[in-house]
C-alpha cells in the first residue's frame, strides 16, 4: 500500500474508467490532439522533415509518429512533500497505456520502462527549479500514453497536497491526534483519495518524528482504500432531535450504540460548553457507577465518556468565558475556553454525592475525559494553541487540510515533462529551456504486474 509495507495498491481499488481514459475523455484536449497526430503520422510512415536532429543522425531514420520519450512527473513544494497518488497514477498508466486497433484497445504498458517512488515517501525540495526529483519516470512510445498526462497529474497533485497538509498539521499539533473532517468540503467522490492521503500523512509523520498519532476519519469511504472505518458520535442535528438535551442524547447513544465507538459529546449546542459538559458527565457517570455497583463492568464501559468536543462558532463567545478587553478575542474556540473547560472537567466529581470509596475512581473518570476542538483550526491556530500549552487532546481539522494556496505554501501542483527522446537507439536530452532530466534514488522499477 505504501513505503510503510512495500506494497502497491492494486488497480482494482481505484475503479478506473478504462472505457474513457484511453480515449482522452479526461485529458486536456491538446494531449489528445498530439496523440492522434502522432498516430496519423505513423500510419503514413512519416519521417522527420524539420531541423534539430543531431548531426550524426539521418532525419529520414526518425519516425516521429513512433517517437519514444522519457517523461518525468515531479512537484516543487518547499521544503518537502509527502508523496501520495503514485499508486493511482501507475494504475492509470497500467490499465490505459496503448492504442486502438479497429476499435479494440491494445494495451502496451508492458513495453514501457517505468520507475516510481512509493506512496508515503518524503520528497525534499530546496527551491531550485533546475533540480527536481521525479516521483515517476517512464520511457516508452509517447502516443501510447500522451492522453494520460492530465489524469495522472491530477491524482498525484490532489493526494500529495492533502498528505503533506496532514503532516504539517500534525507537526503544528506536536503529534497530537488530528481528526480528519473535510468530507463535507469536497465532492464525495474524492473521499477515498483524501482519506488515503490522510493515512499516509499520519504514517509519514509517525515514522519521521517517532510519533504515535492515531487515525480518525469521519466516513467509511475515506478508509475504503486502506481498511479504515469512519467514526463519530453525535451531530448538532442529533441534539436538536433530543430537543436540545445533550445529556439525554449522549445517554441514549451510549445505551444503544456499540461500545467500540468512542463516546464524544458535542457540547456547544447552547453556547455553554462547560454547562453542557457538566450535565453530560453527571448523567454518564451515574450510569457508569450503577453498572459497576451492580457487578457489570463490561456494561459499564458503555458509559465511559471518551471526550467532549467544543465547536463554538467564530461569531459567538461561549457563556463560560467572561469578556476581557476586545470582545472579538473571545469568539469561537479560544485558549481561555479550553482552559476553563479542562478545569471544570477535572473538578466535576467534587459536586457529585459520592461515598468515600468512589471519590478516587470518580476523579480518575473525569481526568480521562479528553477535549476535542474544532472549527476553523489550521496550522497557524494549532501552533498558537500549542505554544500557549492549551490542554487540547485532539484537533478536529477540516477545510485547511484541503488547502491549495501558493502564498501560504500548500500548493503541490505536479508537472510532467518530456526530457529525453530516443534517436537511433540512444537517449538524447530534449527538454524545454529551464527543465532537465532529474534523478531520485527512491525510484523503483515497476513491473507490469504491480
């Protein structure tokens, strides 16, 4: 599946449109135009009639329609990229390289020389456009794969951008868990690709930084390429269904949903995170205690509150936060709100009527409750929270993980260049001005089967 296990995802995972990909349906039209031109020239036996051939090569021996090229795919994001989308790009090439013969597609991928890095590789880039490191390098007849440039670049760009953004968010969060919440901000058909990229970003960070960040996705489709499953507890709409009674909504969720699902209460419905948190904790702990006292520890697990999530609107000041100075500084999920919430969670047990034997267990039960924050979190905001040592356990991050911004450094656009052509049995440099054949020690030979 990636550099982490040395395996590549099989082509079937991607559900490719192999009827229309080789016909150029998904390609910028100029790629289809050149492919068709080269095929027409091959059909009439055209040989090169222009200028530019090396002095020692007879132009009449150059069959342009059958020209073989070396093409490299690369990106230029400083200071590095977490590469993703390679397996899908290879699948596109593997299943759709070739030509039509009387309407029948003839696959010629096996005739090409293909090298590629593994998904999850960390690729440095120092900013010198004359020195790029290819993530895929192909040698073959150009007309057979010219129309695949657009879809392969798209697969690499989208996945690598998300994987790198995830890595950087984890870095800002000092390796704390990051919940992947961008499903609602992109077309649903991208969920599998985005979720796969997220998984690579987390694994790359853990391996590079010795971290132990867990993976939290919100939809099953986000995990469909790598075996993950979506998770989550209740939405604001669920609380509304329980007439705004967050505690009742959580109790019923805990009672009826599988115990493996972490119980995370969404506590900003009334813009009173502390008030709703304390109500939820009181109800959940009472049921937990009752099950323990009844000798049913397995059933008691249903009422272990994993965490509370604050998702306060950036236009509101939570009721528990007293205004100080500029009221705009108190809007949304702020460091002050999280500190107040943590203190309230830790001390909640003191207001419960407990026997002496239950005090220590109640205190521990409270201290295990985690704080999840969401709503407008990006690397800068997360970094600020971490610098202030705000007691956040998990960050829920959405749209910023999909960010594609040149001035803020999240642009991961890929380019593909022809850098050499094969003439008279040897490879001759042939790149546009400013581009050169690149090298990358991470490139591995790709066989037609994998």
